């Protein structure tokens, strides 16, 4: 039982990263209908920025947790206004290719400046110990990551569902055409919402720095899984993305633990689930079916 609970906790921690990243992707796709392939690169920049703030300027983790997401959010707004906005009226494939190219550029810039070698980031001293859960001990930092991610997701849910600004953004995200018909200026919210989605990727990157080796390619494989998570939860669905993120984290953790003799099964489980969900509900578990033309 203790082994199962420990694997479950590992899965929830992994799911926390997927949930934060998927939440940002869902918000961006919901409003802009842009498949932001650069999301993994911004996640990587969050981790790299955290590492550089400590090594170059002596800025500790706690300040980086505030500074890096804000900086990446501003950068994201600049990217939206300079590039994404210009292609908004064209086929969505153009923005997909744009963000894919942006991913390669960002990765190569980091590799050019800092190389490809992974760099460790020390766990904050306040979270260096373990937490006793009775049946097992778990690293305090991972407990913090899970708690922080849950609080962040709940805060975003509250912001979008219980404030006037949030309801306007949610309406523009989930029903942009209807929102325009009701007189809401959807275009006004595009840039800040894009920056907000990128900031969530930055938060995930900062949290990942002490847990995973910081390197230019750390988001390359993860973003594929995150896209699968968003599709499973439902494109544009806020709740669906978060729920699917934690769910896929659990599935992967259980698969890696109990199917270790068949590693390929654990590695591909998320895509098998995605295929099954799409066959059953093409709009995803919590997505809305498009009205027929």
C-alpha cells in the first residue's frame, strides 16, 4: 500500500507540471485558436532564467518564482503583438509553423550561449528535507510543487469564474464568436491572455529547475505530452486541461512503476488514451462539440 501511495504522489507531482502547462495552452488556444508549439520552449526559458538569476545575479529561488513568470509573460505579449497577431486572420497552420520555428530559434540561442550540457539547480534550503506522511517520507520540495500547482490552478479557476474580468476572458476564450456578437471586444484581451498563458509555462519552468536538469531541450519532449493532455481534456477547456494533466501524470507514474518490464507501454500510454478519447469523444472529455454548419 505504501508503495502504491508513493507512486500516486509521484504521479500527482508530474501531473502538476502537465496541468500548469496544459492550462496555459488551453487558454491560448481557446481565445486565439493558435496551437502554440513554443510552449515547451517558454517552459525551458523559465528553468534557464531561474538558473541564470541564481548563478549570474545571486537571485534566490523565491524571487525567481515571481520575476521569471512576469518577464516571460511580458515576452509572450511581445511575441503575440509582433508575430502571432499578424497571422491571426490566416490559416491556423501558419501560426503553428511560426511557433514551431520560434521553438527552434529559442533552443538554439540557449544552446549557442550556454551549450547543451545539463546544469543542476539546488533545492531551496527551506524545502531541502522530507515530509513524513506516515506510510512513507516524501521530499518536501515535491510536496511544495504539488501544493503550489493546486493553489495556482484553483486561483486561475477562481479568477476566470468569479470575477468580472475573468468571466469576460472565459467567455472570449470558450465562445469567441458569441462574445463578439454580444459586443465584447475580444481583440482587447488577446495579448494579455497570450502573455498569461506563457507566464503559466514560466511558472512550471521555475518549479522544474530544482527537480529536473536544466538544459535547452528539456521542454522538447514534454510539449508533445502536453498537447496530448489538452486534446484529452478538450481543446479550450480550462477544467478539462487541468483534470487531464493530473490524470495523465497518475497514469504515467503507475505505468512506469508496474509496467517497468514493458517500458514502451508506459511511454505511449498517453497517446493510446488520446486515441481512445478521440474515437469516443472527438471534442475531448470536457470539450464542446462544434455545431454543424
